[in-house]
C-alpha cells in the first residue's frame, strides 16, 4: 500500500510540474482522475487480487485541439502490463476501445504509461457524460483486463 501511495503522490507531483502558463482569458486546464481496481473489471480476471490497484490522471493542455497529457500508475497487477485503453461503456459493461494508452516499458514506482493524445471529440464526450467511459489495464495474465476504473466516479 505504501508503494501505491508513493506512486500516486509521484504521479500527482509530476502533473503539477507539467502545468503550463495560460493566458487570462483561456479556460483553466481540466483534470480527470480515475481510480482503478480489480473488482471493477468486466469480466473479472480470476488472477487479479483485490490488491491490484491503479490511478489514471488526464490533464487537458490545449482546449482547441483536445490535447491531453496522461499518466497511468498501477501496482500489484497479475503479470506484466501489456496494454491500457479508454473504453466507451457504463459501469458493469465491457465496451469498445476509443483511445489507446501505450504502456511504457521499464517504468519505475508503478508508472506504467505516460503520454499525450489529441482527441477533441473524446474530450467533449468525457465532459458531457464521463460515466460512459472507463480506463482499464490489460496484462499477460489477464488479457481482457486486470483493473478498471470509471470516469466520473472519483474526480471528474
């Protein structure tokens, strides 16, 4: 649990440092925070214990283009992380991928992925109906998904 706390703090601090100056008339950056756990995954992977947890942080960096910086931290996953995505579906339902989140090999402190994407349509949809989207992490042991978290449940 201590490792996850340190990793979450590290991720939050890293995003605070990445903050860029905005002009007085520009909208403030929007941040989405999604907590992931094994119990939320559909279908649930039998190898994923309740200790498998993670957090995904998304920060809008350019309103016009829908540019988003993201960081994904996960601990106690069964096996090695192989993929992560944003999916379209409400809680309790598996849905199609709408945005891949590439895994970073050899990351430390539980950080399994960082990056950017530009998707103004997805950003608008996340703002309008965040509960219809989720993030999940797949592993070599839990191919369909090891942990999952719904947007709009804890954060924005």
